[in-house]
């Protein structure tokens, strides 16, 4: 190997295949394995949620003999350390009955948070930094993800674990909309000096802001696309943190996510009724027909099969879709499939749409990974009119599966989808978030589908050809780590 292998600890609140609410879990599941494939010594630590432990148990979870004791605000918590090897990477689960043995991850339902989340993730963050001592394994880099682990860079820099004087930290923002802005008295849980509770460090408008802690104290801050790294320095996108990101822009960069190209491979996808690839597209037709069948859509071959797989929240622009599609459905130009869950009002609007257009609209509420694969494989067009999108993974899955993405030009969508109007594109893009702009790009996409099948196919092929695998992306993180580490 050309350079020394590094010991790298990834700390996050989700990781595929143990626990997932969104793309963060995909990244934390895949990036460590790609780094390992480069020769690094990588470990992952996540909270031992009830569901994660159950999933890990099926994969050979073992428990360490001892527990770690972590103090927060005068209360001691005992953490059990579970370990399971996934793709050759040890994943540690920090179990604690009173904090993580519950049905939910962040709260009893997606729209409700647990009121002790500050304690849960403060203890997890401290536990992650105590883990190296427990394992007898000293990382060169701790790579922390999102607000749940924002305290890690701060605790590390302030010497929480004296045995890690040379360990560097990287903090990745997957979505700046979620900041972990908690009550100021939760400072007690961190054990950090109250003097840090000021606007230059941990305070943000009177609250303790855990995401800000990560940004301020990490040696490097990354986010999941180049465009988003710029956007989060603007008031329009930063949810109040623009001065913080701008102030730390000297150490901020954007690295576009990869995709797990084994799990998402149309040539070999166990969830599909037929496989297909660039040179053998017939299987896609079978996937399309069977999908219509499965979801009870009328087999009208002229209609473009349009889909959405998403958390149903305002960020994703689902309201625009609900507002715009009806005329196109009535004209017989498209059918709509939605898979997702979230906001009750949005779900209600989509249900009404389905009720008005049986056989033309199908909405499936909930989380269903096999169905997500079949939808992305069987559709013609995939909609992602996100107001903000740090990276987005489903547009990349769509590209790989020959399904043209229609996206708003923002964040990672802007870095990965090029409009066919350029002559060399792989999808459709629009700018302003309003009904007029969204409708006109949808109309244009349907028009291309109806009248220019060869152009459509050429765009599909360009999308399918591109390589979005983690192998390339891991090299960028490797360069970043080596930049901050003493070992070259
Ligand atoms: P975000 O993390 O903001 O939700 P991403 O596009 O990065 O957006 O990642 C979403 C991930 O969650 C993808 O892997 C997607 O396939 C998956 N996903 C979202 N909703 C569902 C659902 N209802 N069923 C199955 N998978 C879903
Ligand atoms: C966040 C973002 C999404 C991104 C994912 C993984 O959930 O909303 O855009 O793809 O993290 O980085």
C-alpha cells in the first residue's frame, strides 16, 4: 500500500442493515466497508436500540464481558457493548436499557421526539469516545455524523478522553435542517464547561445546539454534496446556521455520496421479477408490467409510469406533486405510484388523489425496501422536487435502474442530474419551487416520453452507464483523513 492504513471510528445514530430511517443509514452502512476495502482498519458505533439489537442478533451479535459506565448530569448509565461484523467491519452497539430499549429511534412516532433525546445522545457520544479504551484500539480519526453525534468533536477537543491526544475528528452534516437544538440546562449532560455556552461555541439563540458543536469543534466538516456545501452558507438553506457554516468554511467541503452498487444492481436484484442491464433492457419491461399488476394499476402502456419513494415531508416537495399531477392523469399521460410515510396532511392529500383516480394512482404508506426496489426498477420517471436535498440517494438508484429522475436543481440533485436539454443529460431539472415551473418540466418530460423514445432511451443509457459506487467516494474521504492525521 502506498500509505499507512488508518484506524477510523464512524459514530452515527443509524446504519444499514441494523437501523434506518433515511439515507444516513445507507451511508454509514456502506462508507466504512469501502474504506476497509482500501486497507483501513474501520469500526462503527451506533446506539443499541431495541430494533438494532434484534437485527444484529440474527447476524451473530456477541456481548463484551464488561460494561462501560458513562456519567451525564450526575447520573451514571451502564452501557453494554455488543459487536457484530458486517461486511468485515465490526459494528458496536452501545446498549442501555433506560435510554435505548424502546420501540422508537428518535421518538414514539416520526413526528414526535423523545423528551430525553439530549441525554440519550450525550451518553451515546461519550460512550463512543470511551469505546477505544474499552477495545484497546486507538483511532486516528473519529468520523461523526449529524447532530446526534455533534458532541463528539467538542468532547474530543476538550479532552474528555485523555487517552486520545492525537485523534482527529471529522463531522459530516447530512441535513442541516435537523440540529438537535435543546434546552440550555442540557449543558449539564455534556460535562463541558459552561464558559463554552456562548454564541461562538455551543449556544445558538439561547439553546444548546449539538450540530453547531460538531461544526465548531471538528477538525474537518463535510457535507454530502458540493452544491450543498455552498448552500448551507446561505440564509435560504441553513436554518439559522449560515453564520456558523460561513465562519468555518475554511474547513468545510462537500463530498457526494455513493450508492451500494451490490444492493442496488438491476442485473442482480433479488427483489425484482426480472433482471436487466444496459445491453439487455427487456427485463425492465417485465418489471414495469408486473409492478402495475402488483399495485392494481390499469395496464395502459401509453401512460408514463411515474413514481416517488420518499419520506413524505415538506422538504421533499411532495405537496407540489399532489398539486400538479391531476391534469396529466386525466389526460391519460401518466400514472403515479407513491411509497412513503410521514406528514399526515400530505398522506391525506395523496389518499384523495388515489380515491379520485383508482387504477391510475397507487399510494403505499409505510417503509418497504423490496417494494422500493420494484418501484424504482419498474418506473419510467422518478420525481424528486425537493426544496432542499443535501445529497439524495434515490435519484442515483433511479439512474442506475434506467428510470429518469426529475429533480429540483438543488444540493446533491444539482451535482448528479443533468437536464436532457443540454443534449447530454440523464434526467430533468427545474429551479424555482412553484407549481408553474414544476408542471412545465413534468409536461416536458412526458412529451419526450411520448414523442421522442430514442432520445429518452439515450438518456436512460447515459444514466445507467455512470458509476456511483463508493469506491471513488472513499478515496476522497481517505485524502481528507490523511490531510488531518499525523500519520501520512
Ligand atoms: P433522506 O435521507 O432525506 O430520506 P435519501 O434519498 O438520501 O433521502 O435516502 C432515502 C433512503 O430511504 C433511500 O435508501 C430510499 O430508498 C429509502 N426510503 C425512503 N422511503 C422509503 C420507504 N417508504 N420504503 C423503503 N425505502 C424508503
Ligand atoms: C440526509 C439527506 C439526504 C442524504 C442523506 C445521506 O438524510 O436528507 O439528502 O442523501 O442524508 O447523506
